[in-house]
C-alpha cells in the first residue's frame, strides 16, 4: 500500500462551539465539507496546554506520561520553570514511533518536545514572559541544529521582545518557518504545527468575542498557506490533514485566593511584604482548579485537619467550592498524579489565585493565563471541550463521532500510518476511517 502522509494543525483553545463558524471559512470549511469530525473531544485533567499536548502525543493520561501541569509548581514562587524538556515525559512520543517506522518527522512549536528524537524540531521552549533580544539561546541544544541555522537568522527577530500574551509573535515565527520547511525538505511525512493566538485572545477577552472570530479567520489563512505549500512542494493527494485543539476555554468572572483561608486557620504565614514564610498547607493554581500541597503529607493529624477544613469549606458554600478530591480520587477518576494532596474546584467556573497575598475574591482581568477572564485547567465537563476534524485519503467523508477523548487521537493517527503504540490509554477512532 502506498505510504500516506500526516499534517496536523493544532489550534490552542479551539472550542467545540467554534465548528459552526469554521464551516464558513475557506480552508476549515473545505476540510469539514470533505472530511470526518469528532464534535466534542474531552481534554485531560487539568485541562492545561502542556498535559493536553503530551496526552495527544503519547495517547496516555498524565499519571502515565508524567506531565501534570504547564508549570513545575513551587509554593510561594511565581513564575517557575515550565515542563519544556521531552526527557520529562515517561512515554514514547507518536512522532518518535513514526520516525522508527521510517517516516520523516517534524515538530514546530510543540510543547514538551525540546530534545525530542525527530528529524526536524523547533520546540515550544521560550519562557512565557521573555522580553529580550536573544531568543535563540532557548532553542540551542534542544532544536535541530541545521534547521536553527537555516531559518533563525531570517525569522528569529519575530521572537524578540516576545511576551506571550500581547504581540502574538510566536505564531508569526511558526507560520514563517513552517512553509519554508515544507518547501526546503519536500514536506516531512509527519508534521505537527501548533498555533497559540486563539488561546491568547480568549484569555484576554473571554471565549466569545469578535476578536476570537477574527483570530479563527487568521488561523484559517495560516492553514491555507501551509496547505498551498504542500500543493506546491509536497504530496497533497496523499496527505491526511488534521485540525485539532488541546482544550476548550471558559469565561471566568472571579478568582479565589484559598491561601487566605489557610492563613486565617494558622496553616500558612506571610511576611510584611506578602511573601510566603512557611506553610502547612498551600494552594497552587491550575487555573480552574486548586492543588493543595501539604508540608508533610505523612503527618496524619495535619492531613485530617486540612481534609476536614476543605470539606467544611465546600459544605458551607462560602467560597463557592463544588468539589474536593483526594490524591487517590484524582488518580482513580482522572488518571492524574502530581505534587498535590487534594484538589478543589468551584461549583461553577472560577479560577484560583497564585498570589497568596491577594484578597479572598477578586474580579478576573487580563494578566496571568491562570487567572484571566478566559481560563481553563479545571474539570473537563466545566470547561468547553475541544474538537477534531480531518480530511484525506484515510478519512471517511461525512463520518461523525459525537464524543471522544484526547488520548484517542494518537492511536487513530498511528493506524493511518500502519503502526501501533504500546501501553497507551486511548483507542483508535475507527468510525472516522475508510
């Protein structure tokens, strides 16, 4: 059988509700008219970018792949390093399986891929709030040297002054480099390209805005450039085009600083400048949920005291909490392990503050992605879901699946390319395929 190709266009924060608008756009609309669709794809928990991307790339939940958060949280410290290095992932990546099978492979701006074993790699590896004029320093040692030397002199300026939330230059860099890679390398057999700006817009302005629709139009144009690049320099007829999201996003009117509750209970101390001095219990922010870390989880008296406090807080209704999960419940229900002992969630969408000196409740405003007006990181059924659609020789025109999970995407793509992935959580979505 003739070998097929795979091109994946990832849109951060693509929601299931975007499909109706996308049908009106030239390139998305063409794919939806001629391809297959999963209406709702449930993200992993927490519905954060890095855990979700790693689940897409491994077919596994966070307890198996080892990436539970975007950030390596540390009590009282912000910002902290992000999970950038592929070496932190405990499972083999889909793209690495493909390379082993003889496919040429390429990742552009893919999270947690720094140092991945692929042929062409320009990972998502710049610190989120970098403002300097030497972005190349973050790519060296983790990218493909030849590709870095070939393109960074021409396009690296697009990353200078990058701040992650306002200027969208990371997408500009991505969509400058990706067409050149397709032309210069004759279209890699397996290529993943990630775009960020829809997520940025939704964090700043909320889920539904005129700007979000304009951003989807921009992404449609970017996809059009990449598709035309494949028409000119690749093998369009044998390419399976996939558009996917990593998570949805939800409007959040207020944020809760649960660390203030711990301070009032004598479980946490701040200095006169609002910096953490010591803690017996601390609440980390995962956006739409809060991770509770105990100073000593083996201290049975402390564990029981904090657990009772959390349950009382939920039952009182004073803080708007709707859920309290133990570490064991999080693993059993959501396949999640991480540096926490409990997880708390709002009864309705809210975000959890990362600043222990903040007031108990504050109105959300543009700023850190965890506490902005549009947020994610909570329970999959509280956030919007995402979606997945695809068009090409492997996909059945008009096929529709109502619901699936992120972990199902990798085994589906693997079947197209003729290999299987070992010890994964997802299953192939056979109903999409011819």
